[in-house]
């Protein structure tokens, strides 16, 4: 009888131990993100122009404005690009020989069909944020 109890206890412990290990564990995925650093040397002989234009159709600062800003900044010949979500205003400094107003517009509308470019002007200085 004593041996039977011992065997029964061992069987119950074994079943319990194996059943506890069958719990589903959350799947962990490791995703590498690479931040591409733009190591472009600016041409000292290039003529740089500044353009300002309205971008309509943006719905958020991080998803829309930052995505458009990054796409324009990666364009060859673009020195700097800033998109102000609150004012719906893009400010881009670019090499006139490599970038045109049309290529800037195509880059913005290429991000999403919901974005539209209005009132693109070449300016001497970028407009400042309005004081509130």
C-alpha cells in the first residue's frame, strides 16, 4: 500500500510539472531598426534656395508631418526640411540645380494621396512662428 501511494504521488507530481510547462508564452520578436544617417556633403558652389508651402490633409504631427519632413530631407540636394503641423507649413532649403518645386510637390503627394501642396513660394527667409 505504501508503494502504491508513493507511485501515485510521483505520477501526480509528474503530470502537474509537465502540465505547467505547456502554458503558452507570448511570442517575442526582435526587430532591428536602422536609423539611416544622411552623410551628404553639401556643394559649396551650389545656389541654395528656400521654399515655403502649405500642406493640406495632415492629421497628426508625428505620423504625417514628421514622415513628410523625413522624406523631403532624404531628397538629393535638400539641405534642410521642416514641417510645422500646427501651421500646415513646410520650409525647405535646397540646391536649385538638383531640386525643383515640382519634385518637392511630388515627394509630398507621394507619401499619401491625402496630402496636397498649396501656395509654393521661393522666399529669402523662412517665416517665423506666430507669437500667441
